C-alpha cells in the first residue's frame, strides 16, 4: 500500500507523512523523485530513521522517533511549521483514518469512546492545510464494518479534505461526492459495491 | 542583558500560585528537564501548564504533574504510550484538560507574543474541538476564532545563549521555544552554553535577547534531550 | 528544487494583467532591482503592487510605477523626499493608494502565507486608518479586524539561495522577504549566489525552499542595495 | 532635549528611537547603561550611524540612513519586528509629534491637510505597542499655537499612549488625564499655565 502511495506522489512534491503506517511511504520514494519530507515538529528535508550513532534526541519526527537530515534541510519553530501547513504549502499529506466519508470528510483522531483520553496533535491542521490528503487504512475494521462511509459517525478531523483512499482491497478517488475505484486487489468493483454501503464507480486514475 | 542563574530554583523564584507556565518541547526534544526539576522544588500550586504533550514516563513534566500542583493543562497530544501520570490524574478528575489542535496551540501562543487579540483559523472547523467557538465565513471559507494564550513564565530549552540573551536552538528541539519566549512575562531558557555578546552571528539568532530574561545552564540528566551539561565559556 | 532563471524576464514569464505583485524592500535595502528592471520589460498591466514604500528616485519601483501599469499600491509609507513619480501619479488620480500601518501590512502578508483568515490588531484603533473596519473589544482592549493580503507573485531580494530553494538574507535587507515569500503563488528571489543543497546550515535557513519557486542572480546596478553581481558557485 | 530623554531612559531598556530628532537621543546613551536600540525595519542592537567604509546599503535604520551593528545584535523580518512592537516588548519609544492631548493621545503622522500625501509607516504600531511612549517636540508651533492640547485636532496616531512630553520649554508627565510639569527651561509653571489651554500641575518626577 505504501508503495502505491509513493508511486502516486508527484515528483518534486513537499509531503508530510503521518504517524504510523504512512511513514513507510518514505521507503518507496527514490531520491531522484526529489520529494521533500516535512515533519510538523519543525523540519523540511527529513531523511530516514536514524540508527546507532546517528540517533540524536534533538532530531525526531512527529512520531517522536529519531530521524536524520538530508542536504537542503531546514529547521523552523512550531508557529512557522504550522503556518506552512495551514497556508496550503504542502502538496500532499498522507494519514491513517478510522473513517472517511464519500464527501472526503476525515475522522482519525478519536473513536468517540467517552472513556478515551483525547489527543489530536497536528491531524486537523494537516487535514485543512495540505493541498491533497491521501488516506491509508484497511477498508473494513475487525468486525467487517466498512470504514469508507456515507457519513462519518466518529468525531471529525476535517471536512471534505480527503481526495484519495488507499486500502488493502482497493484504491479510491473521491471527487464531487462520488467514489471512484481506480485499482482493486483480489476483489472486483462489483464485490466492493456489494460490501460497502456507499455507491462506487469504476474509474481510472486521471493522468 | 540577561541574568545567568546559578540553578533552576533561582530562575523560578517568582513563580506564584495560579501561574500559567509555558513549557517548551515536543516529546522529549526541547523539554527543559533542568527547569522542570527545579519546578518540582517550588511551592507554587494551582498552575496551568501549556505544553504540546502532558508528560512521558515519570520524569520531566510527568513528575511535575505527579505533584498535584498543576490544575489544568492546555495541550494538543496528552495521550501517549507512557503518559500514565497524566492518564491517571485525568481519569481521577484531578486535572483539567483543554485540548487544542497543535497548529492552533502554536498560533495562539504566537498571537500572545505578537499583541494579536485573536485570529480566524480554518483548523478544527466542523469538529468537536470547535464547540462553543465563533465560526465566521471570510471570502468563502469558514474559520473559527481563537484567542491568544499568555504565560506568566516560559520554560524553554535552547542550545546557545549569548550575554545579550540571544538564543539558538538544536534541530527539532527548536519547536515551541521561540514562540513561548515571546508570550510570557518572564522567559527562562535552559542552555548548553553561554557565550559573550557578539559570538552568535546576528543573522543566525533565532530568539532575540529582548524575549529572554534568565538563563540556566543545563545539567546532564539521564533522560534529557540534549543531555550534555552546559558550560559557561566566558563571562563579561 | 528551484528553477534558476537566466534573466528576470524568464522569471516573470507568467505575470498576468491584474496580478497582485508583492515587492520586498524597505527603502532600497532589500529591493529586488533586477526583478523590477525585468518588470519594466513585461506587458502585464493593471497591477496591484504591495510594498512598504512607493518608489524612490527614477529607478526600481518608481520606474515601474512610471510605466502606468500599476493600478493600485498597498503600502505604509509612500511619501518620501524622492518619491516624485508616485506623488505625481497620485495627484493626477492615476494610482489608487491603500495606506496600511507598517505592522498591519506585515501581519496581513504573514496571515496570507499562514492560512489565517483574519486577525484582530490594536494598531490603528481610533485613527482614520481604522475607518470602515470592524472594531471588537477582546479582554478589555479594542482591536480592528484586518484581512490577509495574498500575492500572485512575490519579488524579493535575498543573499544566498541553495538548490533546494532555501534562502538567507543580508542584515536589514531581510525585511519583507521572508513573509512575502510565503504569501504568493509564485515567489521569485533575486540572490547574490546559488550554492548546492546542504551548503547552508539548516539551522540558519531563514526562508525554507518550500516557499521559493524561482531564483535569478542579481546583476550589478548602480543603485542596488547589494550591488555586487551574483554568482553561481556550482550546479547540481 | 535629547540629553534629558536619554537621562530618563532606564538602564537595560529596549528602546526604539523614531525618525528625526529622537535619533539624537542615542548620542547621550552611554554604553554602560546597556540600552539596546530596536529599529523596526528588523534589528536589535543597532549602533551609531555608519561613516565612510562602514556604510552598507543593506544595513539601515527606519529613516533609511546607514547604521552599524553592535555585539549582541540580531536581525529579523518585518512580521517578527512588528510582533515585537505590538506585543509590548519594547520598554520605551521616542517619537516626534504634531500634537499630544492631555489624555496622552498622539497625532504625529498627518497634518490633516487634504492635499498632503499620507504616509504612516510604523508610527501607529509604536504608539500602541511600546510600554512607554515619550514625545519630543517644540511646545508651540511657529504661530505660537500650543501642541499640548485638550484634544487633538490632527488625525490621531494612537489613543492614550503618551506618558512623557519633552519640549524646549518644559518636560511634562501625563497621568490620569492630568498634566504635571516636572522641569522648566527659562520659564515657570505659572507662565506655562497661562500660555497653554490645558490645566497643568507642578509635580516632580516619580522615583
């Protein structure tokens, strides 16, 4: 899945990869694609995770893991970093999700469990700020309930912000409240249509 | 001209009950461990802490929370795998939480330092975190009104201070330091070294000395982000 | 990755009629003379220019105004001893002026780059420059609402660019460059030199490359603030 | 007058000196007073005006004159510089004025002449932002009209912001809509009271 996301990120993009699974996307971005990674704690030009002697507790990613810096990197403070995000300067951000609606609404910060301790971090800023938001998630949760939904029932992170959804079974493009299936993995558009509670259309990726 | 304090307690001497304390750091990078240790030895209670996280493990901010002297925390990401101190206090109703999206938190702190009365942000619109906040449509987009967060004291971690109070930072440990320094009545920076005025290239100053009141040298702690002890290269 | 343009015309190739052009500089420090010379040779008309001043003498921004292709200027300090070009156009009713206090001008540009929909500022309250603006009392103080100023193109003067687009500036020539770079769809920087990525210490980058689209090397002009010609130290 | 202003600026202050006469104050600030000068075009730690080979067109003050940098200086962009001003971080600013009212209202950017080309610069930001605003002006204009007035008739720069007024004939302290005369030069409090259209009280400077 990370490989597909990496494939679809345009060369030369400025990209923020969310905590968890999205960080794997970095492994599939060849250096000649000139993608520059942003980490919202205050850096552009982030390199791979640090190992051994390269580990510096002052150099971490948004998941608080030690990382490295690439030539052409820069550091900036939090207000500048989030201005960069909110101001629409990032081309792509990739995040996980609990639910995505057909309108592109994103729910990924809270399950709605009243006993849960809430934590939001930079998810809402990324959702509204990046020019395009890609989501990576399993298409169904453990109970078989679809996570691509007509309307999110979990607390929202952002409205109408997601444009592509990468899942274990298919890749979706969301546009004008329509859901296009652009790739399937071991399933068919018809089968997906029957298992999801949202109408889906077969559609190729635009060039 | 800054005051170089001998220890964290001296730097925190005027902390009062009910004060709002801005604490730099993102995770452990940029967390002022020495100042937080000093805070443990202060009497001030009923504090409001503003920080991105709500403490990890049992040291640093978590140790401060464990004293019960923090009434409220304003942060973006309290829940972490090792945030058990906060988790317990929260579940027991012993600490109030104001959850703020990270960018709004940063911008509210900046606004306080910049004399801005409030600002309209798109972040959080349509979400539960916008509850009770004014929504306004400007040029076709919805925004919510957010207000500044002022601090009585800011406790930040920097790399080098010069004797004029100018600061530089190290890598992503910069995070909240530069904005918190602007937003508090008194800013205390924990640094790795103090150098003479002029030793930092004026082009490379990140926090100008006008925002810094006191400096303490970092002491090596097992968990400190920049663990090496501080040094005073020279005095005026 | 930035595009290093051979000349100012190439850097300004997509300037359209009616565009809003942000022009860096305070007086002549930080004014992008080479880009303004290029602007003279463009056809685009009906421009709105946002700059602190409205031109000095007969070169630079004044020469651009003299072409008659600037419909409106948004600035804080148009009147100067040698602003005769602007003065004449203004008295003849040939140019519209929006006068904005300098700090509000800077903050409105920053707001555009930062995705802020508007902000409340105390500057100008009770003065003629607040006429028609919303006044709001927040926490006991009056503020006026100011809205962002977005640019189609920003023309700025920097010192060094690396091939990732990171910029440093020289002394007070920094002024509006860093904020204008964030507020325009296309940012063009006139620089003294282009160095390989990695040649600028990441701690000392003032404008990260994400905000910079094109770079041109400065050519020596008699009146240029940083008059020496630019050099390309290396290419990738 | 510049000497008196310099005398009254507390040691260790961060100070902005306005264009024109206020810049002369710098000449009377001994270095052991550790006053740090701010110039709103983006610098702290400004030194004296530059001469000869020290002139650098990239290093100017708010009046666009070449200046120098002192050890401990720093440069910052315009949004940061005005955030510093607006945020109340400067201890003192010194400006000229057309008129000051007894309430401390300041008029110094426009004469109200409808034919004049307006220009405001950073005056309004300084008026609202600095912790204390000192004004330097002649007490009467060329026609003998007082410039310390019950209410400004010229367009305002800021409301209730001026706390001290240094003039050729006297120094005034403005407090709670009262005007205290703290020093006189070749005149008396009674004489001033008769020439001004505002009530004045004799009062020493507070410690």
